[in-house]
């Protein structure tokens, strides 16, 4: 009796192990969070060296965050041309070039050169923003994509949390001269002093540049999966426009105001805590406390991930906006340590704002989601504009009461959460 022929069983392909690539890409989130928050240390440092007004000091954030507006679209085209992996490598090399530019900027004690270095650095970070998120989504099973994104965002917050402490120790270690003392120096002595003070940024940014180059090499030699770039289907005619979706347009304003408020607060904390009516702290001591602001955002992201599964996103966003606005208002009305801890607690309620506004903004966009995401990414330029406005106001009415700008931003976010975020299916639904 012949045995039955064996059935042909299709080979089962093993699930690729993307642990190593995921670790590398997650490091990118940490690095750009670290570098973004390091600006909060550069602001008081360069302000004291160059005797800058608050408004001129905020050109640091203006130069940095303008890159999102200027380079988001070019980087998107770059991705379509060379792919995501090569874009990440190019972005890291660009960032390294910007970090190396801090060395000649410090040697010449040139504020314009510092701003140029920041623009180049931020241009590279923008490239990473455009390319890295799709990779995180791809490196593993689709059903666990959200957990991977949460993990990478947590490491981004980790970078923003430790940057003020490390930056404060390395960059703000020397006690600067008082404004009156600086202005009494001869031009030659003043330039010599500036070169000496500015030299403290050389070591940190040299180490950062070398780390970025090592990351670029790691990304370049890693066998990351190929991602097809998005393209319109031939003959496809979509009778729609992103401008027909108010939740997107108003959401872009929401991103603009949120990033502007978050960056404005973080940028002024060191100077704010140094005010006699607040805490009278030294720059180093104040810088260490800034970590509580960004650490609150990190904790809030872990908590918010669970809360957003249980409560409607718009309502939770509205609650966070009310709490943030109230805390900033309390800080303006109070003084001493009460004002200090009130403003630091805002970080906890900032945590869910960006991802929530972003998700509400792209709701129901369908094939326009990619274009909508680009619009929201460009709106990060709020971090460039609003700090300069608050700085100009602080020069006229004082820093303590200039924080009404973030309060107005949070009130707009409250409006967006309750009304502006409604997608077209709700907005135009007939009773």
C-alpha cells in the first residue's frame, strides 16, 4: 500500500527582528529632543555674553524653529528622491555640520554665526522629523506600531529632560559679568571676555557632532527595510482640498500656538527664576530646575497614553489647556517659589497637546492625510515667532508679566479642543 503523498506546506517566513534598527532610530528621537531643549541653556548664556535684550536673545529660537517652516517641504521632496534611510543619514550629517559650526562661532564670539549654526542644525533635525516617523511605524508588527511610537516619543522627552542639567553644568559653569561690568570694559577687553565665555560651548557641541556622525554611519550600514514613497495613483482625481477641512486649518494654528507657548516658557525659565521676585537663583541652579518642566511632559505622555484610550481626545485636550492657562496665570499673579513651581507644572499638561492636536487635525482627510501632515509640520514655526514676540514684550513690561502670551495660546487650544477640531462629518452633519 502506497503512502499518501506528502502535502506541500508553504514555508513560513520568520518575522524579521528589527530590534537593532529600532534602537538606532529611537536614538534619533532622543538626540533631537536633547538638542532642541539645549537651546533653553543657550538663550541665557548668549544673552549674558552679548548683552542682548530679551527680544534679540529669542532670535536663537527664531533661527532654530524657522527651519521647520523653511525646510519641511524640501526634505519631503528629498525623501521622494533618495528614500527615507538616506534622508536620515543626510539629516544627521547636516546636524553634525551645524554642531561643528559652534566651534568657529565660539572662537569668533559671533552671535550671527551662532544663529547660522542653529539654522543648519535645525535643518538637519527637520529632515529627521520627516523621515524617522515612518520608519518607527514600519519596524515591527503593525498592531504594535502605537507602542513603538509611544516609546520613541518617551525617549524624545528623556532628551529634553536631561539636556538642561547637562547643558547647565557644561555651558553655564562660569559666572558671567554683570551688565554694568560688561559695558565698562574696553572693546578689546569685551571681545576677549566674550571669546572666553563662549568657549564653554565648544566641548559639548564637538561631542554632539561626533555622536551624530557615528549615528549617521550606523544608519547607513544598517539593513533597514525599504519604504516606498507616497505618490498619487495615475488617473486618480480627488475632488477635495486640505483647505476644505477646518479641523486641519485650525489645527495648524493650534500646533503654531502650542509649540510657541511651550518654547516661550522653556526659553525664559532660567532668566525667570533668576528674578529677585521669583527665586533669585543662579543660572546653573535655575537650569537644573528646567528639567522639571520637560520631565513633567515625559511623565504626562506615559499617563496620557492610557487616558486617551478612556476619554474623548477633545475633552482631555480642553482640560489640559485650562490647567496650563491657569498655572501660567497663577505664576504671573504670584511671586516667589509659588510662581516658580506653578510655571514648572505646566510641562505636565503640555504633554499630550502636540499628538492630540495633530491627530485631530488630520482626522477624515483620507488621501489628503500626507499633505495635511506637511501643513501641521510647518506650523511648528510657532516656536520661532512667539518667543520673539514675548521677548519684545518682556523688554517693555518685564519678564514676569510677559507670560500672558502663552495664556492666550492655551485659550486658543481650548477653543480648538471644544469646537475647532470637529471633522467635517460632525461640523456639517444635519440634525
